[in-house]
C-alpha cells in the first residue's frame, strides 16, 4: 500500500496490484477542515486512480448530524462516487453504519456497502471486477 496524499483531513493510500484506493478520514471534523481547496486537492490526487475500487474508512470521524457537516459530506461522497463506482465504506459502530446508510439513501444510493470490519470490506470489494 502506497501513501499518495495526506492532510489533516484525509490519508489516501493506493494498492496498484489490487486496484484498491483507501481514503482514511482523520478525526478532524469536516466542518472545520473541508474547504473548497482541500476538496479540490484530494480530488486532484484521486482522479488518476479513477475506476478502481474505493474503500472509505470513516472509523476515526467524530459523529455529527450537523446540517453543514452533512452537506459537505454529501458533496464529497457524490464526487467520489463519480470517480469510483465500485466502493464500500468502513465505520466504527452500528450507529455510524445507520447514519452512513441514511445519507446514502438521501443521495439516491440505497444499496451502499457499509462494513464494521476492514477485512470484510476489502474482501467484498475484491469480488467486484474493475
């Protein structure tokens, strides 16, 4: 796994052999750190990897149902979905899973794959050809 990008909000890793990209969200709130600039920077690093498998690891993210945080998260998820049609999300708790699934339904993505185990998430992604 090679680290391709990092800032206080994201660490992006890439496994070229498995065509797997992992975005590990750090504990900093989106409300504090996701600006237009950080959003653009992350997407610029991800564009060359488009079409591969994506795992978004949200285990360190502080829970929040603030409308401003959710709006930023929804925008980011839409952009990621355009680049990575094969994706899964990793969360730390059942409550986190419910929140991620609710937000997925709200953006018209009712069949989102959400896992509590990284091994299960990666195994799931590896079953999908890219």
